[in-house]
C-alpha cells in the first residue's frame, strides 16, 4: 500500500515488487518477478550505463539515486526518480531495495 513503487532485486533481477511499482510500469507482479530490470529501460545501453554509475556510487556508501527516463509495458517513456539501498556496499547489486516515483505530472516527456 506504499504510495511509491518498491522493488527488491538480486543482481538486478526483480525478486518482489509492490502494487504501486506494477502500476507505474504497467505490468502484473508475475510478469516482473524473475525478470532482469533491463525490460524497464528505454534501451540495453541505458541499463548498462546506469548500472555502471549505480555500482560505482553504491561501492562508496551502499546508496544510489537519480532521475531517469524509464519505459512502461506499453512502450511509453516517462521520467522517474529512483533511489536504491544495497544490503552490502561491497557487493552493490547482490541484494537491493529500490523506490521509484513517477514524475510524469511534474516532468512530462516533450
């Protein structure tokens, strides 16, 4: 019932997600769980590039945040704010909790 999208990942694979996360991206939980997060990015290049940035930052303190363009199930692109926390900063993507906020109302795609 959280008002923001929440997802637990292991090695950037969706382990669990809440209802709001599903609503933001337009998928059912069963469609997301077990899938690589790359399906939510506009391109595989962006998935890899943001992963490199995130890993580098998380190695320092276990946390990462940014605002980025993501992709819904219907192909629509939108701005969102992502924040992540790693369970173990020495192994940033092993187990993480992420929050996603849809910024479409305040930052529409032009």
